């Protein structure tokens, strides 16, 4: 994972993809941490469609079909930058349970910030405000 990230940091996305695929083939499976690293590489390289395809393929073809806040956040960012509102909204609806407890909000702050940004980007200020106000005040003080 570190080497994949290093390749991506230096703009060698093709090498990152090749190594990711090689690791998946050797292990005959895929782990969610590796998916997160590869999603980050795609998003940082502005290859948003590739990021979306990888995220969606994990759901449909791999045994590791449970995404986490990191992969969900990166998917939403890819959708935001490629104007795929409905796909991101489905992930948000499936993963955001309001109201939030303090511990949930603290653990998911990056995800929550991305959701607020997503709604703001698409002009849905009411939904952005609904998410923001659902975050306990103690957690909002950490922004």
C-alpha cells in the first residue's frame, strides 16, 4: 500500500494501478485498505471515473464488499468532481444515520465534512445544514 501511494504521489498512476492489480491477483482477493489507497490515488490524479468504477466494482465482484468511511468519502469526492449527484446521494443515504452521537461524529468527521461540501457544491444548502446541525456541538468545536 505504501508503494502504491508513493507511485501516486509522484504522478506514476499507471504504476500504482499495475501494482494494485498485481497484489489483488496474488492474494486472489482485495482488502479495503488497499482499495482506499487506490481510490485516493485516482482522486488525487483527478481520475474520478476510474475511482468510481473501482468503488463500484468492490460492491459487485469482490468478497471485500463492505466500504468504510475512507472509501465512502473518496467515492463521494469522485462523484462531486464528476457531477454524479445520485450515485453519491445513494452512498450518503446508506451510511449517514441522523441524529449523530458524539462518538459517531468524532469518528466520521472527514466523511461528514465531505457530505456537507457535497450538498453545498450541488446547491442543496438545506441538506448541508441538516447534516451540520445533526453533529453534536462538542464535535463541531473540532472543526
